[in-house]
């Protein structure tokens, strides 16, 4: 994982295009603060998954859908309601 992080950092540091863009921003009188976030996930391959005669990998059935239950109440502002509506997320009128 560390090696992958170092490789990503090096590729960004060595990029002429990124350096040019940052230089242009600095010449315009701005300080530059660049933060990039990368999420890298790892899953160990299941050794029991073997290829069949047609070259297809056997897969497990998807897990049952998780069920979420409310543990409390929250207060939503009008901005919260507008945001949720824009995302097409419905909320119970009782919870308002």
C-alpha cells in the first residue's frame, strides 16, 4: 500500500501539467493549497473461487440487503430539505 501511495505522489509531483497550472495560479497572486484524497480498497481474493471449464469464475450469491433502523430524531433545516429533495430523497413528514 505504501508503495502505491508513493507512486501516486511521485506521478503528481513529476507532472509538468500540474506544475504549470500551480505556477499560473501563483503568478496570479494566489497561494496554492492542494489536497487530493484517494480511497484505495483491498479485498483478499477467495482461493476457493476456481475457474470452471468455460473460464468463468464461480461467484457467491449477493448478501441480503442491509436493514437500517432509526435510532433517534434529528432536526432538519429548510436547506437540508431542499438538498434532500434535489437528491430525490424522500423523508417522512412525521420526522419534520
